[in-house]
């Protein structure tokens, strides 16, 4: 488990660095997006990963590792938009944006630790393509819940699905050795 914690932290350091740099470049322009728009952004990223995996090539020159990093960051943005309903400002100071990032990242990490315990790190024996498919499945679930105005009868809510997608993307990045020292 310590190995997983270290690998997870290494991946998240890469994701956080990109989030912070993009926040410095663009501010928090993503705050204008509704959670459903962020769900669509997640769909675009996951669908591109699947297409590249199936075709074996990328014509735009961006690798799938970058897309998985984007999924991690879009998930955190979506969770912020979903949960931080009292925030009305579109432009947040960098420190506030990174504090929110850390808050939800910590929650994602804690969820990963609990699920990893119960599932016995089954993700280690999964293919990256299966993790991609699981992310796409979660996206379709979220879209359905959004179409139902956020209401579920027996299922987890939207935020739980975002957390799962985030962790699946981290697992894929660990498989691809992103952020790992060699």
C-alpha cells in the first residue's frame, strides 16, 4: 500500500503542477462552466483516449497521458463547481483555487485508500484500456443523473462518480509510469 500511496502522490504532483500553471496562465476561467459542461469536457478527453487506444496513433500530437492528467484536473474542477455552491466569484485568487484543489484531492486520496483496501488493489491487474472504459461508463452515468436533475433512486451521486473517474485516471497514469522515478 505504501507503494501505491507514493505512486499516487507522484502522479498527483504532475497533475497539480499543470493545474497551478494553467491557473496562473488562464485564471479560473473554468468557473464559468456548469458541472454538465465539465462532464462534457471529461467525455471529450476520455473519448479521445479511447480513439487513440483503438487506432494506435494520435494525429494532433498530444499523448494520452496528457488527457488522463486533464481528466484528473477536470474532475476536481467539476467537484468544486458541484459542491462549492456558495462561491459566486468567477475569478478566484490562485491560493484559493489551489486550496480547493487540495481539499478535494485529499478526499479523493482517502477514498482511494479505502477502496484499495476493500478491492485488494485490483486495478493493478487491469489494462489501461479498461480504466478508460470505466471512466467513459462513469461519464455516461453522470450524464444520466444530470438529465434526471441530479436525482438518483439508489445510486451514488454525481460527485462520487467524479471521484471514481479521478482515481481511475490516476491509476492509468501509474500504469503508464507518469511522474514515477526510474
